[in-house]
C-alpha cells in the first residue's frame, strides 16, 4: 500500500553510517586486543625513546642558535 522513496541523499547517509560503523568496530577491537596483549605480556616492547642514541654536544647547539 505504501511505497518507500529513497533519494540519493538518504542512500549516501546510509552508506556513510555503515562505513562509520565498520571503522568504529575495527578501531575498537584493535584497541581491546592491544590492551589484552599488554595485560598478558604478549606485546612487543618497542623503544619509545628514539632519540636516546643521538649524541649532541652543547657546542653544536650554540652554533646553530647564533
């Protein structure tokens, strides 16, 4: 009896909501899996201090500031 009308704007809104839901699920599950791995100790320890190996002399920084 009643027929539904879907215009292009509604179709785009439906597709956008589906893509957003899939992205949210992927990001949420990745975050949960990371927390589980950290809790169980299965996470690789990455070196957070990337610049510890760089030796900079004070005299080098004085030259560049002038």
